[in-house]
C-alpha cells in the first residue's frame, strides 16, 4: 500500500509540473483567467519600462562617462552624480532595473504569441511629452515623471510589525506632492539642490517596485496553470530584488551626508531621519521587518505585504499609479483599456487540476 501511495503521489506531482508538448504548447493550458492575469502584468511591465527608460536616459550609466571631478573626460551630469551620492553604483542600478523591465515586457508579449494569445500594445498612447533636458529622447511617452505625488507610506509599512492585510495603515515618510523625479530641462542640472530631484526619484523607485512585488504575489494566488505560476513567481522574485535596492537607496537620501537638504528652487526638503529615534523611519534597513501574517495568533514573519485582494491587486495598482501622477495627460481611452485589463485580471479564479 505504501509503494502504491508513493507511486500515485509521484504521478499526480508529475502532472502538475509545468512542461511543454512536442508542439511547444504548455502541457496544461493556461486558463482564460491566467491569460487575463498575464495581460495585465504585461501592461504593468510596459508602463514600468516606459518610466524606467526615462530615468535611465538621464540618470543611468552612460558608457565612457566619469564623475564630474574626473574631467577632462566626458563627465556625468549632475543628476547622475546625485544618484552616486545615494550609492556609488546608483546609475548602474538604474540601468540594470531598466533592462530587467524591458525583458519582462518583451518576454510576456512573446509568451502570448507562443500560446496563440493576443499581445498587449500601448503604442497609440505614447503621446506624453519627454523631458527637454539634454540626453532625453524626444519621443512620445506613456508616463509623466514631471508631476509626481509619491505615496511614501511604503517606507514606514516595511519598517512596521503590522500588516495592511489586517487593516493596518501607515504614515507618509515624506510629503512629495507634484514634484519632478527627473530633470525637466537643462536648467535643472544647474540647480544647487539637484540632489532633491534624485531623492524624489529614489522614493519613487521604491514605491514602484514594492507595488510590483505585492502585485505579483497577489495575482499568483489566482493562477491555475503551473507554467503561468512559474512565470509570475519568477518575474515577481526579480521585482523583489529591485525593491530591496531601492529601500537602501531611499534610506541614504534621508541620512548624512546627503541629509538634511533644505527646500529650494521649488523642490522639497529632505530631513535627516537619524536625528530622532523612530523605528518607522530607520535609514539603514533593507529587509522587511517581521509582521503579522496569515493570522495574528501566529508568530510574526518577514514577508511581502500587502498580498490580499482589494489592495495592490490589479485595480489597486491602477489606482495607485494614477494617484502617483504617472498618467497626467493620458487619454480616457487609455484609462478605459487599463481598467478593463485590471477588471479581467481581478476576476480570475484559480482552478485546481
């Protein structure tokens, strides 16, 4: 009986492993809900890619460039150097994050083609203006980085032992309202406090990538196909890698020697969080603090949060990105399409094979 039970278990397990037939199709076909989930994630990746492309053009690593003090070689611009104040590898990380997001978007659309599903294409909505600063490509954009209202509560959430899945709320670490995350014109490169624009970007990076981490974890719970689950868990894991870097990056913007930074030129101040001992504002923290998980009666556990429906699920992500100011200037048609993709993804139901 024991051998028969083990053999039966092995057979069932083999049927759940994602594999492909000789024709290249998944052995267990993705459900309609799986495709809806992946289509929304592809939309999110296209949006992220557009945003990160803009950051990389002005703040990413440019081959052959060196810091300003290394002249007469071709110098980095002041925005790139401001990123280096947050991490010596800051421009490299910006470029690497950009390449990752590009790969996610390209992979998901190619995956749709491989299974005969429609790809996601936002090209008609690339109508928003680019930065006018030297280095930015003069092309239409999906996203607007010039009027950001950054939700910085992610910073205090990951330093708290409470969990939004149980109704906990969190204060803003900073007030960043209607501010630029990237230089708008060449004049911004000359600002005495160009560091403030880099600091805004640092908190925006964390906001974007923590949202992606929660989004993939939340939607993975609705997936039916093992192959689709492999995709969401694997890409979601990369989003977590991104998030951890930007946790550290943003923390460096609110501690010496970068902080305190006074408000000037219409840009916000960045205080030194280390002046007061506040666990919710720790600066040199990169990992999530253990928090309530599954049940308040269980021991606290360090996890990604939130991961429950109604928060950073598909529609929650749309609302958060819209409130962020990323879509200022976009057409009603764009919002309707994005909302439709979100509704379909959130309606997906997990099927047990």
